[in-house]
C-alpha cells in the first residue's frame, strides 16, 4: 500500500452527533492493552478466596477457622462474626451467619500470600451444617415455611382495568415458562482493595455503579462514605449488575484486616455463583377477542422466581405487570403478579427485565389468536397495535412516539433470505451442521414475528439524576462524569456531545471514580438520557461563557452566533472565527445536572404514571427446523427499532446486533439449570452460549427516528428491547415451521419434533 498523496489525504474522523466515530476504547481493546481489574497489581499484594455453601438451604451450626489460620501464608480469615455490628442494606447478608439460603452463598473468606494458598485455606474452613428442606418450586413458596424473616413473598402486584365481566367471541389460553438466563460476562468478577492511611479503603472494581457500591460497602463496614473510594476499571461487558455486594465488602474487609492490598479474581464457576441472573417465570394467559381479532380482555397470572434474596425483584415485577399486554390496546386487563423467595440462586437485573418474560407469553398468545381468527400474524398485530396517546393497562398515557404499526411494516420491506441450495456446502446451512444434520427433506422453514417494549430509566418514583462537568482549555475539552461505560458506548457519545456543542475535536473522558459527583448505575439505557443530558447542559453553559464576550463585542445576542465545523459564525456571516482562536488563553468550565420528570408508584390496582418513557422494537425471524431431530437454526433476523434519534448510527447497529444474539441465546441454548437448588451447569462448557456459528444474519430494516420531546436529544435506549423481542420472534418462527405450541424458553429439541 502506498502512502496517501496530498490529493488522497485520509478522511477526517466523523465529528459530533449523528456521526459514527470509532469508539474511544476500540483500539486498546483490539490490541489487548485495555486495563481490566484482573490485570491490576500492588506492592505487598495478598490474594483473596471465598468459601461457599455446598447446600441450597442449611442452618450453620459452627464455623471453625483454626486450620485455615494455621496454614503458612494465610494472613486473615473472616466470617459473619467480623461483620456482626455492620448490618448489610437489604435482606442479603455479606457472609451467611445463621442460615445459608442458596447454593454458593459466601460463608467465609481468606487472604493469603498467593491464590493457591488462599483457595486451600478457604477449603480448610470447617463448617458444620444442619440440612434444611430446600424450597425450589416458586409455586410451593406460597405455602412453605418462611425462608427468611421477611417472608417468602417479595411482592404481589394486582392490575385491574376495565370490566371484569367482559368476554370475547374468541378465547385463547396458554401456559408459558421462561428459564434462568445468566449474563455470562466476558470477564469474571475481579477486584483490588487497597487500605488507606485514614482507616478507609480504595476499591478498584469493574462496577457499573461506583457510588452505590461505595455507599453499600461503607454501610456494611461501619465507615463514613468519604472513607471508601471506588475506582472503576475496564468493564468487560455488562448486561446486568456486575460485582455482588458480598464480593466488594469481603474484599474491603480483608484489606482492612490485613493492612495490605488484597486482590480477588474469580473462577468461571465462582462467577456463576456470585452474580444474579434473569428471573425464571411461569405465566398463565387468557386472551379474549372479537370475531375480527380485536382484543377485548386479557387475563394473566405471572410468577417470578426471585431466588433467595430480594435484590430488584419488586422492580422487575412492576415491568412485567405493566407490560403484560405488550404494545397492544385492550380495554379490560386483569393481572395478578407475584415475585417470591425460594432457595434457588438470586435473580436480579438483566436486559429487559420483566418485559422479556411477558413478551414471550403475549406474543405466543397473539400467534394463537391469529390462527383462530384466520389472519396472518402480522395482521393480528396491526389490528391491535398501540399508538401514541393510547393508555397502558396501568392508566398511563403513552405520550412518547409509539410507532408500532410502522415498525411492523418496516420488517416486511426487506426480502426474505434464499433457501439453501443443493450443493456440497449446504450441510453447513442445515440445522445441526455437518455430521449432525439429519435428512434434508425433514427440514422445514418458518417465519415468525414479534413486537416488544421496554421502559427507560428507573420506575415507580425512583429519582433519576446525573451530574457532569465539562472543562475547555486551549484546543481540547475534558468531560468528568461518573457514568460507567459498560459497553454501551457512553464515553464515545459524551465526546460527540461536546464536539457538537463546542466545536472542539479533541475531547478527553476522565476515568470514573466515586470522588466525582454521582451519575447513578448503568442500567435501562439511562446514561444516554440522564448523563448525556448532564454533559449537554454543562457544555451549553461553557458555550455561553465562550460566546458571551464575542457577542457583546459585536453588539449582538449569543443566540445569533453558532458553532459548526470548528468555527464560530454570526447570523449575518460577518463573523467567522475558529473556535481555537476564541479559546486561546482561556480555561472555561461548568457543572450541570439532568433530572427527568418524576414518576409514581403503582397503586393497589396497578395504576399510576410509573415510567418516564418507552422504546419499541419489531422483528421477523426466519428459522430452519429439522422436524425429526428437533434441531433449529436461526437463519435471519430482521429488525425495525424505535430509536427516537440516531446519535451514533453505527454504535446503535452494533448494540442491536449484540442484543439479538443475546435473545437468540435464550431462545435456543441458555438455561442455568438447578437440581434441588444446586447449580447443575455452572461452567462455560455446561452453560451453552451462542457462538458466531449460532448467530444469524441480522439485518436492520429501519431505525425509526421519531424524537421523544422529553428525552435528551429526543433519543431512546437501544440495547434492551431487541433482547426482549428476539426470543419471542424465534419461538414464533419455530411455531410456524412445526405447528407445535412452543411454550417454553429455551426451546428444547422435543419442542420442535413433529410426530410422524
């Protein structure tokens, strides 16, 4: 390759909002030099290890640490007794004291000179257990003896809208089951705790909520929050919360106890035990419709298995209940939803929590209804499609754009993929692949459709707020905001915001720690809206500082000046000054907050304005199914998504593709199985994840840009809703290929076998 000539100069990097610049972390990640917590080191480092319960439910009779302490190289062993005066927030203990309530619950922790010694020492801690009966069936939890002082019911949420006696000419019913999907982070949990001279501790974690972790750790250790500092290292992916409370607190406690830095890097099996997974669900539905297929009434019972501890089960249940009918209008809705405690592993936040489980159920019901009415699946959805201004079953009006019908139309505009041709390569395209394929004549193609919705930001009165500072000096700017980039690309977006507002091309994003002002957790697409809004407000304040003296000098208002392509110009064209010249010798800065409008809790009838805004997505899935073997291959997924405004089109497309792959994994492969409460496949060989060969062609038919006027830049979150819709679309396609009901996720081979 020859060097570019003057006439062939490299094109400049895309600039500002609406462009698709290279991600700020792309090159170091590609080169393998991006720093993660597992890479950290400190002088005098010790290693931590945790002893976990081998039982799902047992009473702790005694804990003997003497053998572990006697092992050469061991510096500390801690148990619940070391935390007795520091109660943890919520219902989950840091280390189990009297009772263990799930398999893998932490009981003791060790700090030693090297990781092998630490693990051996942890195994030498002798715990005497009295086994208790494990409650693993969520339906049995209602009548079982209390597993916790707070009882077995996390929340019961009824939803009552319309006439309970209403009925339709056509009634379809179904029972649906969704398994336990694990986030299976690219990198397992790791962290480093360093004791401070003031008696505090500094935690280096790949966390998604540095201030929350700081506050919870301080509360557990009896420290003032300002004596705990959380420093965010590189986050190796996060479709859910990262480090669990026990991980952070134990790490900090060991560092304080030994007076030396302590590091923990979990094995993959330990990782499965440490973080939360998606709530398994059991859903019973009855849809009533008139002869044309218009919904008259929806009745549902929703049961979520929250596992041993509450975590965010109440929030997840609210989303499942409010979105139980999906993006469809129905005048009469009667739902009872419960989240219960069991001795299964704790469930928590995960992309599209609550909305995914109900999407699979209500979309399966719509397919049944289409068959009964005698119309195609697209038409039944069009006839019931929600639109802007329509109410949710909770009574809240949908004031944001709700282009459900437009999304359905868009997914049909791209042509269907071609059928496999009869050539030697065709076996790669058949379900099961080479060596696993059966008779090609047994392969049937199916096409399925699904639409779904998710809420953005916190719900039911959660206070959403973020703070950001923008500094400009010379020809570059710095953004200080504690919003964690967990893979969603916030750092790149923040750079684009400042570029567009100030015309400065060089924008540096400061590393995140808890000494900065809070920005809240990375969840529900909130950082694009809340933290992006804070960055924009701060940048606009700096812009005003920059333009005010220039406007005064020319006898005009600031509003008559604009910044574009690195130049300040006036409305009449008289002024044309480079931004770098205007900034010469100046240092400007501003700090701003963004707080969206408040929401309210759902009342005793499930009513209330609980959500800030909603995003929608439609999909068409194409599958090939070997109806003799039950093998399924997802051939193609076509997506149309409501994005509000495409701030970075390439980044949006990347996020949609990853979310579709995530959803396909749940549809066909992913299920964290338990046997008597014990994890049965806590490894990457046992827990099946989709590979590149399992991921279909993903085509984006449309990014529908109807701006949400209350959202920052009019943009909507993009990562969660494709994960919600993809499993339902794949299930619909398998249903179309086989004629089988397909009532559970993941879809097992026996669900796709057609009896001959």
